[in-house]
C-alpha cells in the first residue's frame, strides 16, 4: 500500500493499517460492540425517562390549551347571544316606554277634557242656581215691596177715609192698587 498523508500529520506517512487503528483504536472488535450497546441503552433510558414524560406533558398541555380555546369560543358565543338578547330587551323596553308615555299623554288629555267638561257643568249649575236665587230674591223683594206698598196704601186710605178700613174694604183696595201697579 501507498503511504497516506494526513494534513495534520503532514510530515509523517501513515499506512493503511494505521488508518484502521486511528478509526478503531483497539481494533474492530468487542470494544466497538460494547460502546454501541452502551449508546443504545443510553438512548433507551433517555427515551423512557425524558422523551415519553415530556411528550405526555406536551400532550396534556396541548389538550388543556385546546379545551381553553373551545371554552373561550363557547363563552364568546354565549356572550354574543346575551348581548343580542340585551339589545333586544333594551329596544323592547324603549318601545314599551314610548307606548306608556303615549298612553299616559292620551289619558291625561282625556282627563283634562273631562275635568273641563265637569268644570263647565259645575259653572252652568252654579250659574243656574245663582239665577234661581236671584229670581227668588227678586220675587221676595217684589213681594216685600208689594206688602209694604199695601201697608202704606192702607194707612193712607184709612187717613183719607177718616175711618178704619175693614177687611172687605182692604181686599178691594188692595186688589185695585195691585192692578194699577202691575199695569204701570
């Protein structure tokens, strides 16, 4: 075999057997197999003690996050439904309030009109009563005046006649006097 030169050993020629010794220092035997088995055991230990628990933890974490996302979406949908129902309730309440105000206004108008009608009726009744009282007062005043005039006329007639007037004379004189007054 031809000599082989490695760059770090530029001055030293290396034989092919030396290369094998460099790659596999104790030969290609049991040492390599033991190291390979140790590496595989180490990988299995790392896999069972590290990878599986980490994978299990990551899966649990992923499930937790997905559950939170689904719960959040469900809560968001419920909140949107509640917001819509609240808006509908507010709109309904506003319409109800408008209707109540309108009804109250109409009722107040009717009530005011009824009160005005009652007041007019009361005023007319009071005026009628006052007119009746005035008519009664006039009639009473007329009767009182008539009685007084009759009394004065009787007194005057008894002085004019020079005697006392009896009941028949009084009735006749009274009747004549009343007729004269009424004609005037």
